[in-house]
């Protein structure tokens, strides 16, 4: 007796494919888990340690195992793993032995981007904020975007949004596989030299190699929307099928003009090819956030969303987690946390803090020995406009120390250049004590870096971490 065909009543039930995600507690992988689950896929995952994100996933019905074990791949159809995971990892070895498909994260993102109308946001800085703004603007304008974001978007309460489309995704250039992705619209914010050098599995050997990957990505897209204010992007987009530009520069297709900054953000006028679209506001300080918002309004316009509704949604946007995140207050001082960790981002965050009109007090944690080795003079220069800088030790992020590379390289250079308010203060308890004793209502305290410096902002503001 043979089984009935699976699509006939009484036939065997076909289970949806089972995806297992390694490192599911990561900000990007957890978003994949949510998007897959929304498509009806069976999803499970594992990570080295439990976290708030893994607890949220379990509450959403996605089982998470603590630790890594070859037994995790039993009954799994697809194993998702970052390219940073060694090919000799026991789970990957067990998966290959069992005939389980091992798929890198970028292959999964490529599948999602190719499934329908899609927007891929790429660049060295501003990807998380710009992707969040695009999704928020589209949703506000009456569209129903799906979104994949490298941060928690307050409007969605998540790093993913389930919607009918278009699909809006942050594309991480630190993963070398990004160059092969194909999307309908590429948003290209900028290109610098981050994630270059060293022995990181996903880093680029040279900046030229990385920039060639940017060029390949935008050349494969249906069209590219590039920032006209960033030097050199035009050359990298020479092979694009269709080019549109945004920025403050003369001749940009989408222009932000008549900027009116204040302590809380910036109001500006948006023009499209010389014609006024309307007024907009971003409730985050800094010129870089004007450009991020302009990109979001441009994309929403390209996909037929209502400009006024999109602008109204962006005016209420307060930023994704760890991107100019207002945490609370200390003695009347505003406490903000920001992910800024390379020189350009640090300079932009300091400029945003200056726009508030308050005394700028920064707690900075350098990130990675290699990055510090490559850029400590630029980091020091980027911090010079802060009134006070309290410098923590370098966050290793699993890198071994490099002889001679220490946070005091930054503080010594700042002192040599005449900054009287910089102090190397590795004792976190002393940082908290000093700020609690001296903070006033005229201050803004910004915890800054890609490591765990964010915990200090919560401690200072009396917010549960």
C-alpha cells in the first residue's frame, strides 16, 4: 500500500522546513528568525549565552538553546551561520555530515531581497538609522513595508517588521557576501575604510577591495539612490543602471534646503528635481540625520507613498536603539547613548550633542584593538569638540591585544593638542561617581562606542539595563 499524495485528504502532513540559526541572539540573526517565523517556517536557534533578545524570541515561540552542540542540527533542514563561524565548528561539521544545507546569512538576505520589491541600504555609516527611517516613513505613508534592521526600532518594538512589502533591509558591508546581493533599489549612504584589515573572517584586506564590492552591489541593483554630499560615491556608482541622488549639494535630485536646527532636531524643506515636495523635520540633532531622513523621504516618494504622511511619521521618530538614544536624566542632565565607534561617527555624534546647546560630556569606549591602531589619531581629533571626555579601556570584541595600542593614545593626543577636559578613567565606578557628583541641568552626557558602554548610560540615568 502506498501513501496518498501529500496534497490529498488523508495523505501525510508536510511539515514546513526547519531553519536553525546559530548566533540567534545577535541583532541581525534575531531579525532573520522573526521574518522566517512570519513566513510560516519552523525556526530554532542557539547562542553562547542567554540575553534579552533570546528571551524575547522564546516569548514569541522561537525555541533557543544556550550553548552550541552538534545535536542541534538533528531534524534540521537548513542551518544558518555567519561566515565568521569557522568551517570546522562542530555544528557545521555535523550539519554537513547529516546532509543539512548550510546557508550563510547573506544568502538568506539575498533570498528575501529577490522575493519582491526591495530596498537595500548600504554604506559605512548610518545604515541602521536610515533603514529604520525608511520603514517608519513608508509605514506612515500608507505603505506596508517589511523590514530587517540592525537595531530595535521603537515604532515596531522589534528589529524586524512583517509586512506585504516593499522589503527594506540593512546590508552590512562587514560581511563579504553582501557584494553578491541583488535588490530593486540600493540606497548608498557613504563609503569609508571601516571593517578593513586584520584577520577577521569577514573583514576586507584593503579599502579598494571593499569599495569594489560596494560598486558591484549598486551595479546589480535596479537603481541606486546615492548621497551627493559624500565624495567619491558617484565614481563607485558608475556602473549603476539608474542613478538618483540625495543631499544638500546643488544638483541633487532630492535636496534638503533651508535647514533650521534647534536643540531637539532640524526642520528643513525637501525638493525633488527643483520642485518643492514639502516641509520635514527630524527629531534627532546633527546634519547627518537630516541626510538620513532625506533618504527615507526620497525612497518613500519613489514607491508612491504620501509625502506629508511620511514626513509626519519621521517627525515623531526618536531613533533606533543605541543610535542617539535618549536614555533619561541625571541631576537634570540629558543622558544619551550612541553606537558611534569610528572617527566619522564620533565626530557626527559630538556635533549632534553640540547642537543641543548643552555642555558636552562624553564617555567613550574605543572598539577593537585593530580599529584603534588604525584610527586613534582620527578618534582623538573627532572628540576635540566635546567639553569633557572620559575615556574607558578598549573593548576587545574577542581580538587579542596589540602591543603598544592603548586608550591613552587617544587621551595623550588630545592633551597634546590642548584639550583640558580629557581623562583616561578605566574604573567605571569612578566614572559614575564623578558624573553623579558634577552633572547639572545644562549638561548632555553621551556614552559612546560599540562595546558595552551603553550599560553606563542606564546606570547614570537609573534605568534598568
